[in-house]
C-alpha cells in the first residue's frame, strides 16, 4: 500500500507508478474459476499471477479492479513470448431474478436478485463505477509446438496517471492436449442472424453464412465436434422429378457440412447430428410420421400415423436417398440420427415403428437419443444405439450404463434445466467448478460424450437481461440454461461458462492421455475430484492442486 499525495492507492502483488492525476484503484488477480461479485474487495491473501498449462490448450486468469471513484480503467498485456499472445476481454454481468430451482444457497454463487458475471466482451477498457468491482479476462492459447518452460510478462492496469503493474507467469508443461481428442460434444444450436444484427436474411445468403461460421468458429475453439444438422427444407429440399417422382436436393446440406467441417487450427473429425425425423406436438404429445410425398405434381409435407403404409413408403424414399447421398460423400461414419427427443410413455410404441424404418432402410445409421433411462433398458437396447441419459436420472441404474460401456457401446450424459441441487450443471448462478467437473465425471465413469440443448437458444428478447425465460405455464428456465453464448453486434460473444466447459474437456483429454500411460494414477486423480455425481470438489484451490498433479504426472 502506497500513499501518494492525498490519494490512497491500494494494489496487490504489483508495482504502482503515478503522476499528477492519481486515481485510487485496486487491482488483483482472480482465478478463472471464481465468479467475482460487484461488492467483492481484495482478499487478505491474494493469489499470484501464475498459470500452468499443457501445450495445445487455453489457460485464463482474471484481473479484478475496483475504485472509490468512477474512472476509466485500461489494461495492457504484452505477449508472454513468441506465439503466446494474451487476449484481453471484459467480463459482463447479467441480472438473475429467480435463481436455479431446487438448489440450496450454499450451492449457488449468490442469492437472487443479483448481477452475476457471464458474457465476455472484446476490449480492454472498463468504465468503472465507484465502489463496484469488475473484471478483465485474460487468456492465452498455448500452441502444441510451444517449448516447455516459464514465460513472463508485465500486465499494466492504468487509470488516469496511475499505473498498476501485475507480474504474470506462465509455466508450459510438456504434456499436450490432443487436437483431435476423444470426448464427443454437442450443443444444440441454430443460425439466428436477426439476433446478431444481420437482419432477416435467407438461409444460404452471404450474411447467413457469416453468422453460421461465427458459431462454428466458437464451437471449434471450445472443442465441440458434433453439429446439430436439420434434415428437412431448406437444407434437404424435396423436389419433384420430371417424371413426377420424389427426390431431394442436398445443396445446402452439403454446404453446411462442409462449412462446419473446415479445419480450424488443425484437422479434427466432426460429426453430423441429424435432427429428429418424427413429428411430435409438445413434450408429452403423440409421435407421428413426418414425410414428403408428391401431391398435384408438387412435394408436400405430410403428418400421418407411423403405422400408415404411406409412412413406411415415405421413409423408404427419404432414408434411402439420405443414406445414398451420405455414402456418395463418404460421410456415413460421421452421421447420427435422432427420431424424437426424450421418448417416453405412450411415445415408445410409435418410436419403435420409426426406429424399425431406420433399421430397414438405412441400417448404417446410428440412432442417438436423449433418454430418461430408468427401466426401459430392453426397449432402448433394441431401438437406440447411442444412449444419452440425463445426469441425475440414472444414479440407481448406473450399473446398466457401465455394462453398456464395457460392451463397447456409447453412453453419453446430458444436462438441461435438470439436474439441480447438489448435481453439477452449467447455470449462471452455479459456481464455475460445477461446469468444469462435468467432464471429470465423463472420465471417471467412462462416458463417451456430453450433450446440451442450449448453445444459442435465444428467445428473441434481450438475451442480456432475460436469462430465465418462460418455459410454459408458471415455469421458467434456470439462468443460462438456454444459451452459453451471447448475440453481439454481428459477432458472437462467448461466456465464462463456455470457457469453463472447454477447460473441463481439456482436463478430460489430459486424463485420457495419462490413462494410456498410467491408468491407476489417472483413476486416482479423477476420484479425488469426483467421488460421486453429487460428491465432488467445490474448493477451487483444492481442485488446482489436483490439476497441477495431473500436469506433473504427464511431464
């Protein structure tokens, strides 16, 4: 602490320089897993600016700033070394009014109403209000070719003539996160140019593709490798041939797959996740067939009972055409198909009929479904290839999931507005470590993938102010369930939850590398972090120690 003229300047782990226009400013390092509240003040023992990273991954840290007077605060972060540029963003806040349901306060960051950190904005300037703490987000992408060792830079926080210097050190370990990776990851999404200020542009237009590629870029950067793909118009357009037969135009579908498959930073196998081919009215509604057929010389969409002979014929034409096209593009092994989301109860009978059509006309297709698997094991064993049960719904039937995994079959997990309470999830008012440990759970029990429905399911309103949109009746979605990215002005904005999600995937991949060398050590580390689905590390410092042990084990 230094006294300059009559102005008190409090800083931590840093050096202060001031001229004639001193501004009382506090600046301190904060772990990237820590959500900072507006009323937070510097801790008695602040952390140092030290990062540990494997090669081929991102690492982040925050700088919190606070002042007793309103001021403009600017941050400068020179590179840590060749190819080790430091990106700087500001951490925005969003209002939470209800908070996540069925969750005790000790499992949440703050009680509503609250302003909580989430969106990341480009830029390195804060217009800081008096007595309010805000954060800069600094991250570095460590190349896979980086030389192991220590790298240093000096971060400067400037307000008026006051300059706060914060030393930052990065230790690059010899471990490397594989670019391809093993974990399968999907977040359901759609191209929404209107919300991103491109206007109501048609699918396939230049602005539409710009918007789509911004989504793909973010997904690639966060290790997503499966892409939600529409299987109807305008992506796959039914057309009538000259002789009056039904055919399909795959032009936009092909361009879509080519766009998300384009290598970004390296080669990675990507997957086509075909959207549901059935029709259903509401979650508990009746499942019907959705087909196209020629009527009066034109293709028409038709919704009919799955048992109607016309349904079988419609799916025969459609599924055969889709299978043949995928084969012609050498994409069959990359394709998964959904029939209907979370089939249950009376829906199982028509689901079985539709699954039978897939088995009959396109047996190469792997059927993938988000499932409420508790007692319908024999049914889904027959009719579904890739099981994606909801975390929190199979605690009592975990052995059934593990038996499938031992047999070499795929079992993922998914989260949505559930589970809540003690379970991990990616809600805004949950500590970020809950988001990160999802993928330690994946490794701990051998689950092969993770699914979430809400990448950018913005609701047409202000996505920065309505984070808990209505979900039917008196129900509201938990904060952040529907999206993990935000619509900027012709740009896509990531969030600190999206960063924590990627960090967890990187942890998973490092654990897989260690397991290939020392499976017992990898298992021990994973068990230290997650003992069960509800018993896992909440303490960030303790988690960092295990993460450090993981890197050390790979050195």
